[in-house]
């Protein structure tokens, strides 16, 4: 079985930083494609960033230069470093995994964590 658990969310002022962590368990998670998504009230869940097993990364345009996704296989953890946060970054952030290990759409992620709240105040 595969389990993902996010942590590190909280309240931060505009321009501040947070580091989200996704603790993973289960076989072969280290070769999964891992992604971060976010969802705010009244909006659909949206893609934020992804990282492959070879550490290649992809970001949605509105976080490029501000967010960094990384993974530490020894710790079975995926991170999302968020810098220069803006109020529009406020959302529940979700960690997700795709066992095929290649880039895909949101529907291609089979495993999801319960989410962690990020609130950016002005």
C-alpha cells in the first residue's frame, strides 16, 4: 500500500516562505512521479509542480522562480519550498504520486495525501 502525508502548512505573511513536506511509504515510491497540487474554495484543484525519479522538475508558470520541488529518497520525502508567497497562493496543498513515473495529468495520479493548509496574509 502507498500512503502520502503532507505537513508544513501554516500562516505566513506576503513575501514569506514555507517548506511543505510529503512523507511517503510503500513500495517503489522512490520511482514514482511526485507532484504538488493546490485547491482553494470554489476553485478546481490545480497543478503546482512535479518531480520525476531522475529529479527532472516541472512547474506551473505562476510559481516559477518562487517554488522549488525536491525529493530525498533516503528520507522518503518530497518537499515544496515556497518563497515570496502571495495571498493568491492560499490553498490546501496536496501531495500526489503516479506509479508510472512519467509526466501526466491530474487524473494520472493514483495516490493523494489529505492536504495541508497554507494561508498567506496581506
